[in-house]
């Protein structure tokens, strides 16, 4: 039987950094299955070579721009756009609001490090008729992804704020402020030694797994049966846990 | 039976009648529960004195907010 997938017209990756692998994998997928898709990369951060312990960009510079350049080199037939800004409240030239980059029908890969940005993005996407948000992150050895699906104005999976207290009531800083004073990650490794460098790459792969499942389930008319909305993977212990919607009997 | 969850870790055990504080102490090291992790029972935040009922599901909310090496 031929593989049937929906073809999202537009994907938006918010936050490239430690999730640098996500746009590459997504472009690999699009080059094969969805070559007409448009990819938008959004990040205000600057890559420097002292971050190579956890990020890969082939040259220093704005992460969205450098990532887009790399993807255009690898997949010259794909459409890629770079937005070299942080997502947040529009107070600076280097900040863009969610409404300016996310439209109804988009697939959003959310890889940001602060709950405030997630809260802002959620407030916007819940006003849209159709949206897919796949959010990824790590906590030491554990990778976690969250899947928010909304079609024709109805939530198919719960919004993140309904079960993530930090997204519902963010207490952290805005993107520009948050990223100013962060310790180098290599400092953290030296201090604690308790990190797993492949947890982030696992999170990227899990996000793309979820993306593939959404495309497949939607093409089959079975999106309401999406198997999970939260997935944890402990890369050190080899354990996985999924939160699923109650089955309607 | 009560189900205790934190991140990728989950266990169902005979914990009804125990308080959230008790359960947190029991599972802190095994599940690596952060000191400031919020406890939710059946989706609602509860305090340390809440006594668990049969079939309760306790989630110690773990924040996996980073896409970088630092936790």
C-alpha cells in the first residue's frame, strides 16, 4: 500500500540552537515527501564556536540565517526563510510577535528555552482554526515532547498550559533578557557532569516522529486517535512514558 | 492503588492514605524529583498534606524546558 501523508504547506521552527538537528531532519523529509513545503526558521541567537559542545552550525552568525544557508546548500530545491529574531512581546527590533510568523495551518516546532515564549505562542495559536505545535525540550537525561493539535477551531489534544504549570503561569524572563546572562553549557557539564549530550538530539528525532505521525494519521482521517500528547524518553535508563487521551468507549 | 509519575518514570503502588509529602520523600531519589516540583493529583495541584485516595494519579511536574545541555 502506498504511503499516504498530508503535506503541510508551511512549517515554522521557533528556536534553532540546541535543536539544530530539527530543521535538517525536517528538510530531509520534505525533500522526499513534500518538496513544495516552505520552512521558516526563527531565532535571534548568535552561534559562536565556543558552543560546539551542543550545537552544530557550519559558521558563526545568527542561528536562523546560518541554518537556512546550510539547508539551502543541502537541499537547493526547498524553500527556506530565516527570521533572525526572538519570539516575544514586540519591544525591540530583534523581537517578533507570534502573530507575525505563525498562521493557521502551520506546523510549529517549538524549541525555546523559556516558558514565557511558550505562553505567548499558545495564546496566539489558540486563536487559529488549524494548528499543530510540537514542543520539545530536555531535562538532563530525559527528552520530552508535547503535541498540541487543533483543527477547525477545536482542540484535539490539550493545550500545553492545561498540564504545564510553567506555561500557564510563566515566571521566567523574556527571550532577549533570558539569553543574555546564561552560563556556557560546557561550564554546567564541568560543574555537574550529569548531562547526556544526545538527549537533545533524541528530542529532535522524537519531534519529527510526532510530525510524521500527525501527517500519517491526518491523511487516514484518524487524527482524533493521535496516540499521545506528551512523551518522555529517558535516554540513560531506556524508559519511555506517554500520556494519552482517554479512550471514548 | 495509586500511580506516581515524574518525567519518564511511573509506578503504581499501594499508597492510598499516604500524604503527598510522604510520597515525595519515598520517590525523590528514585524518580529524581526536583525540590520545587509541583504535585498534581488527577490534574489539580495539591499541597503536601493531601491524602491519596484509591486510583489517584500523582504527577510531580518535571520541567523539560531546555534544548541545551544545562538542566
